C-alpha cells in the first residue's frame, strides 16, 4: 500500500482518466491490466473522446476495475495489454468517482474532464460547477483530491475574489458556483411569476413553500433569496416573497374594509387588536383579513407584532418618541405601562417588539433604553 492509500480514503471501481495511447483498432472498449499502487488489476476502458495536448494524442476514458482502489485526482497508472507484457501506455486519474452515462451526456462529461486536466485551481472550479445547485462540501473535496485544508482555503478565496464561486460556510467548507447562483435566482423568479399568475389574491410565496419546492441546503437557498432582495428583483413582506411589480387588486368592499381597519388601529384606549378580534369585527375569513393586512404592512401603515398583535405604525412611532423623550436610561414594566397607558397584557408583547426593533434591550426585570 502506498503512503497515499490510507485507510480513510474512499475506494472506487469506476473512474474517469486520461491515457496517452490509441485504442486498438479504434475500438470504444478495451480490456486491459491496470498497474496502479503496486497492484495489477483487470480493467475495462471505455473511450470518450480523442484530443490533442502539446502535439500528443490523448484520450478521455471511463475505467471499470475488477477490484476497488483508493484513488484520487492525478494519481498515475500504467496500462498493460491482456496476456502481454508490453506496456500500452500511461495515464492518470481525473475524476475518481465516475459512473456509466448515456451517449447524450458524454459531451457534458468531457467538458468537466477538461477542467480536471488543469491545475488545482481549475480542478476545484470544475468540481464546484459540476456539483451545481447541491453545492460542493469540504468532505467531497478531500475525498476527491490531496489538497490540504490550507491550500483549499487559499484557492477557494482566490476563486471567490475572481467572482467564480461563493463561500457559504468555512467550517465545514461549502461552495456554490456563481453560475449556479444565477441559475437558481432565475428559477426562483420564474416560480414567483407562476405563483402570482395562479394566486393573484395572495401577497406572495412563503419561505416554507420555496424551501419545499427546491429542497436545497438552507444556506444555498438563503444566498439566492438575499441576492435577489439586494438587487431589487424581489420584495419581502413578513415571510412572503413577491416580484416588485406585483400588486394585489382589492375589491371595492375590501378597499372599504382596509380603510376602516387602518382607522380602527388608530382608535381605542389601547390601540392594539388581536387577529381574532379583527375577524369578528369585520365578519371576514382569516384568508381575507390576511390579504388586507398584507396590503397595509406593504404600505408600512401597520406593524404586526408577536401573538397576532396589530399596531399602527404612526402610533408606534409616537411610543418610541415618548420613550426617548422621557430621558430614562432604564425602565420597568410599570414605568412603560404608565408611559403608554397600556395594561400588562399588551405592554409585555409591545416591549418584546421594541426589543426586536433595537429600541430597548432586556436587562433582568428592566429594559435598557438604547
């Protein structure tokens, strides 16, 4: 066993390689003996395509071996004809973990192998591209090649600087090609467009449904959504995502309810209402109420807090102004109740909302004013 063939190496009985000799009589399949890692193993070669490199004919091949071997990228081997001592030629491993493919997919396979012919940086880039939307994980790179983690991080950061890949995680490493990110972004935009056409009465598609549709690593989907949000290609309302030019069309009855709902949020002693209260008041379904509330939230007229509590944004701004003008550095729940006129039932969830907004910060039984 060679120094490289450690117990932790993943074994393979099917790999892609490159060889420097012409198949006998230009046959697509050739049975040979493979001399690798001090072993002589029966193998069959399936030739993909001939190409020239530095005035030398080379061939991309898929190799099936009689016994599994612990191989990695650029491991070398010699090829001996069956029943003969004559060495036909030499080769080296490109893709240690291959599989049989259809004739239609050979062109794509050869394109991948051409990246693997290059240096470590080209190999890594080709591997990220090949993994597509699934992303490339550190363990997969370590199984594939002899790169050290230090070298791997250096190459990865170079590729990210050049705009070729995105680093989603360092420990463990998770990579996505820029090409895959753009492809996923287009798929999300198409999905939202289709959703709007089918559900014109809904404000957008939930994150949960987008996750279910694509079934990708959470970091990969999150990166695509953030990319689309930052570039202004989609909008987010609560946990819903929509195209920027999409607008919900309200019926005259819904427009009337919307106006009454906004006025209702400004009236009353407490200025807070539960979703159940609103449904009863307007005699409408939860779906219809959600549609109207989404409209008000989109227009930044109201803010929805925890436990279904609804606050008018103007009233909330007044509360924040009162807190800051009070001159207090800290306040108790009792102080907050006195300042706002709210009961404890409404004061506590409102304080939690202010914590989330960065207006206050919990400090034991007190709230620190930020």
